[in-house]
C-alpha cells in the first residue's frame, strides 16, 4: 500500500495532531505500508532521518487560512505526479486541498476529524468553502477519534453515516518501556513512601479543569487530604488563568506541586512512581472539546488508574469502573471519586492492572490497521469497549519530546 499522509502539524511541534500524524504513520510503516508524510518545516532544517518513512517538508508553520492556496497547489502537484492507494488528510487544513484534487486520486480518500475543528469550521465563510469544494461528498471517508467526535461531526455536517467511522486512538510502546518504580521521583520531591501521589499532565488552561481538581481536593476530609500529594505537569496556557490558578495553589491547604513542562521520559518516570492519574476537564464555551484523551491511555500504560470527568471523548479512553472513575464535571463528584480511589487500596490496584491491560490492546498498529485496512493480528478491543459503544464499529476496507499540550 502506498500511503500519502498530509498534515499541518508534525514534529518538532508536539500537539495532539502532531502526535497522531507521527504515530499513525509509524504504525502504518510497521504494518508494511509505503508511507510518505507531507508536513511543515517550521522555518528550520529538520532531522527527519529518525523516521523510517519518507518525510517531505513544505515551507510554513501552524496553519492559517492564507496558507490554503499553497496547500491546494501542493496537494494537486503531489497527486498528479504519483499514484497512492490512500491519500489521508490528517487534519482539517488539508480537507479542501485533498477534496479539490479528488479527480486525479484513484485510491481511497480519507480525512480525520479530532473534535475542536468541527466547531471551528462553523463560520459562514468556512462552511461555504467546505461546501463549495465538496469536501464531504462522494468517495470521502471520514475517521473520527471517538464516538463523541463522530456524533458531533454528524450533528454539524450532512454526511451519510456509513461514510464516517469511529476509530479510537492508540498508545505508543514508549509508555510501556519505562524503568520499574524505584521511588526516585518521590525522593526528588520529598514525598514519603506511604503518601498517595496523584499526577496531572496537561497544559494549564481553563478547559483542562485544574481548578476543579483543586477544589475537589480541598473538599476532602482533612485526614484524606493530608495523605495526598498532587503533582501538576504542564506549561502555562492562558496567562490570566494560570496566574489565578497559581494564586489558588499558594493559598490552598493541599500539597500541590506545579512542576512545569517535562520531557516524556520524565513524565514516564513520574507515572511509574505515582498512584493515580487525574484530569478533570470542563465544558468550554469557546467550542474547544476533548475529542479523545490520549493522555489517559499513556498513564494507563504505566499502570495508573484515572479520575476523569465524562466530557467529550474521554469515555473512549477510559473503561468506567474498570480502568478509572468517570464522573460529572462538578466539585462534589470529583471529590467523591478521589476519596474513593485514594482510600481503597484494593480498588486502586485492580484498576491499575486493568488500565495497563486495556492500554496493551490500544496500540497505534490497531488504529492504523482499522484506518487503512492493513492486516494486523493483535488482540481485538476488549469486550467492555464494544458493549459500552453506542455506535457500531465499522472496519474500514482494506525521541523525547517536550510535552506542551494535553
């Protein structure tokens, strides 16, 4: 299979779409596809020799609408010169360019939606451009990263349901390969062996709900609250929110450590010495959504159960009551969930084991196989995922990076 993957975000940028493009391209190559990735150069020379597949860079950085004509010309040129069995627009800035080149593409045409961009493309001008280019017309297959994203897309765009498939994301082997727990992270931060260590990894923005977690910790009975240390990894997001949250932490009776951004190796080490992962996102009036929640799977791969809020596509990353606790995004519910998992050693250990086992089934090779129709013989999704799915799953036809967002 010859695969052309076009993305407006790729390493060295390490947002969610960049991670998706890198990991699914790597997995497709591992499944014997001939992969070419088209990505921006961010105005610098990039060492792409680290990738087993071909990476071709175009001039540019993060997308703006003024880049669209250049992307249209680039896509037209690439698909005119070469035959590809699959042309994959990994994010929405390449939807229109790929759609406009469809007459010269003889293979499958695939587009992936991640969540937030569905709301961001609802302006009259963008909808007119999408409709005029026939983006979601015949031959266009759409992959959504969760059932939530699939439903949101179907609400916003007229598309035949059989043309959009929910394919949950994967988790890299990297997260399983960490050193065994040796307490070094606890010593580093002066944490006693018997303390419950709770970790959050996410950019500190309002929609990630750090303030909700803090309020929930403060609501705990004093005896429970004093047994928990909360380690927060991630760079500042909105300046006003970060400053507000930092002030809240300074006034709080809880043990909270704001650690800043970490490389993935350090995050993996922190996970191996922690007890619980916690990320309690909240609804966001700006239209940004949590399309999936890859960070929950990464923590699970390191053996951490999660406390999370049931928003967006998080329910596709966590099997509720098996790999973590999913609750409504309010202080009382989050506080009750934290208390339950902190005070029940047996529950925490059982969920830790189930989280690790579940993450093993959620490989990027599985994701690439379902996305591109490539042969893959690994174990299927757990029965719980299928039973909990409100949407039938349709099978499609046949390095340390600084964590800056989550």
